[in-house]
C-alpha cells in the first residue's frame, strides 16, 4: 500500500506541474517595448506622430493624464502593409496600468475602429486614468488591420499610490452608479459556485462507488446492464430536469432584474475629421541620401525652394518619432522624451534664412545615437531601402510648415 | 489471475487497491483532459471566452458550444462504452472550467491585472449534465448526439445569461451608447487585441431582428450534433485497447 501511496503522491505532483504549465500557457501580457523591434520602414513610412505631449510625468492612482498630438498618415504608405482603412487608436502600455477613460480623433470619441485617409493629418487625444503604481513606458499607438500595431514614441510615466484605492465609477442609462472595477463580481462567483457544486454532486454520485476495475470487468463480461440501476436513472432524471429548471428560472429572474439590456456595440467609424496644416509654401527635392554607418548619421542633399512670402529656415527633421533639431531655429519646450530627442542633431550646411523665391541646395545631416538605439539604421537592410520623414520649416514670424520627404537611401560603410 | 504473482493477499485488500486505482486514474484523466481541452478551447474559442466584450448574441453563442462539445463527446465515448459511467461530459467541462479559472485568476488578473469581472470563463456545466444524463437514459450515441447536442447548444446562452446580463446594461459614454461590457473592453487596455479583431454581432442573421440569440443557439445546437458524432468516434478510437493485451477477461 505504501508504494502505491508514494506513486499517487508522485503522480499528483507531476500532474500538478502539468496543470500549472497548461495554465501558464496563455497570459495576455503586452510588453510596451516592441517599438525597437518593429521594422524601421514600418515606423518611418506609415504613421508619423508629432507635436506629442504627455501632460504629466507623475500621476497618483485615480488621477488622469492625457497624451495628445497629431499624426500624419503617410502618403507613401508601403505596399507590403495594408492601408489603414480599419484602424484603432490604441495606447502602448503593459496591460491596464491605466484605464483608457477616453480617446478622440479630431474631437470624435473613438472607442471603435476608424477609417483613415492617406496623406491626411489628424489630431488625437487619449485620456488615461492611473490604476496600477509603477514606472510605465507610455506610447501612442495605432493598430492597423492587416498591418499590425504601429507604435509611436514612448515616455516614462510614474504612477504613485496603491491599486487597492482605484475606483472606476460609471453611471448606467438605468440610473445606477456602479464601480466597473468590481461590478457584478459576486454574481459571477455565485453562479459559477452553484454550477460547480451541481456538477461535483453529479460526479460524486458516481465516484463514491467503485469505478474502473469492477465496472470494466462487468462490461467485458456482458453484465453492463446491471451497472445502471433504476435508482440511478431517477437521480439522472432529477439532475437533468433540475438543470433545466434552474437555467430557466435563473434566466427569468435575471430578465426581471435587468429589464433593459442592449447588444454589444460594434462597427466602423468613417469620415474622421482631419486637421488642416497650414499650406506648405516650401518645396523640397531630395537629390540624394546616404546613411553613414560608422558615424550614425544620415546625410541628405536637399534642394529647397521657398515659394512663400517670408524667409524660412529648416528647424527639425522627424522620423519614426525621433526628432533632430537645429537649436538655432527651434528648441523643444514640451519635455519630449530624451532618448528620442537630438537637440543639436540637425546640421544644415547653410541654414541662413531662405528668402522668398529663392532656391538653395544644402547638405543636411541628422546624427544621433538614436539611429542605432532605435534600430532605425536597420532600414538599410530592408528590401526597399527608403527613408521617409517630416521636415519642419519656420518663417520669420515663427509660423511652422510641414513638408514630407520620401526617397531612396544608400548606405555607406566607411 | 495467476496465483504465482498476485499483488494482493485478500479480497479486502483487492478492493482497497482497486479503489486507490480509481482515484489515480480519475486524477490522471482529469488532469490530462484539463490540459488538452484547455489548450483546444483557447485555440478555437479563444477571445470569445476570454473577454466579456466578445460575449455577444451571435458569434459567442454559436462558437462556444460547437468548439466545446468536442472533449465531452470523446470522453463520454470512453467512459460510457467501457465503464458505463455517465460522467464524461461533466468531468471534461469541470476540468476545463477549473483550468480556465486558474488561468484567468492567476494570469489575467494576478499577472496582468485585468479585472476578474472582465475575464471570467463561460459556464458550460448545464449542457454537460444534460449530455451525460441523455447518454445514460438512452444508452445511444445517436440519441445523445441529436437530443444532447441540441440541448448543449440551446442551454449555453440561458446558462450564461444570469452572469452576462448585468454587463449588457447600457451606458452613455461621452455621447455614445454602449454596454458596460463594451466599456470594460475600452477601459481595460489590451494592446494586442485591437477593437477591429473583435468579432461580435456580425453575421447574416440580421433579418431575425431582436431575437437573434435563440436563432444562434439553435444553429449552434445543430452544428454541435455533427461535432458530437465526430468527436464521439475520436473518443471510441482513442479508447480502443487493441494495441495492448486484453488481460481483463
Ligand atoms: Cu516602450
């Protein structure tokens, strides 16, 4: 007997391990740090995030913050990625450390998927309510059906306090205010406990008698009929009828308690309001572009023409959320994440104001460790080695204009 | 039984060993079914079972019974035709739901912090009990498939409604009407589950208007009948002992 008991113990342990493994098989974890592993061309040629602002760097539990800004749906969207006809404005955080209290594109609430147009700029805002304390990397993010997640820039935000204090009050259309964090939980546990109890009662009705060996012997010797008695059948009937009665009664009681219910809401939102950037009066032609691997710098030769009536200077090159600035023209005042900001990363061979009507060819260098850190340099290994980004010009009265560039890139290894 | 190598010395001891055997086999069966059924159900039913904002009147009602009648049918085939034990469906479903609860509680809540009222599993027990009783009373695979399979599909939605209904109460949120379940899906951010992959309230049953859930349940019941046959045969084949010596006779 002792040997058998040992074996049972050993077997139980193995089985427990298998159970654990099976249970651990799935956890919907979402690492917010996929940004660097995403192909460089995806980040450079799909959604360009700019004017981003994280309203806070530290938020107590239950307080809110916003991420706001604009994004340009790049006109030169890669062929290999599905067009953003069905897209969802998401937020890149590791699970629900914040709740998404609201999200808007062009002032329209977007709890559903939306259809975006290539070449357009949209204004967006996401309202987040702090839930779980910790340091979290908070990214803007756009999911595109057939294209996957397109992760925007991320910034570290600290949530302070205790998650046990988190509340999520919501007022229903039937007039009750509930805490969605725990709403209906007792009801879930209650009904699952009831049904588990009924199921276990049915199982124990059979398992309290000898099971496998004697029953197998009876079945194989042709005495199967003796194994189910008239009493068993009666108990079975009771369970089946009881089950149906409980299902019907609990359903009726539920309908009485919740007379107003609606189906889940779904559907695509179209015709999102676009944001009108001031008409660009500067035109830019990319003569050539090279990426110098040892210097971690991109060099481009641009022919810039000013068709406007005010002199302009190039102040910023923005690609994949990395911002290269010429401090003589523009400085960041939004506390943009350090690792994505090259405050003096942009050098222009001649950045004196370009007078109206004038055309000039300049050498522009965007250099920063971010090329390597954010693996943007990997685009030289892409099948279609192109770069793309946003150029921002400022005129004499401080007005900004946006010009996009999209051109082939030649790597240089020496 | 040969006298030379008997493991037991008395009838009482034989009974005791047989009983120990019962629990060992039951435990092993339970854990094996838990693992296999759980993975099968996650791969086929997946998101429909994970999140309340997927538990709609059309697809969840249709998909969940169809993909979950599989293991109950197979385990019934083994336990009924070999042991005349009418518990195959209930054992399977209890194992599955226990595994799901462990997963939802430990991983979804404990590890990722999704509230439990957003990620609890569906209730499959009412259908399973009826499936077992029909097999016991009718002693027929065809009858169990037709009557039991249909009942399994039909009982699913009402069996879950007491838990789901409170989450289908509507709210007005920033000028949009949605259910509390929709709001859970919106509030509790899932980076990897964007809204557009949510397959709810889609299909060709629009003409039935408001009463779409019963129609979906009937459809699910009919398909469950077919799936039941299929998996019952799998179970029978799996429970064959041709490949080991028949030492019970
Ligand atoms: Cu990150």
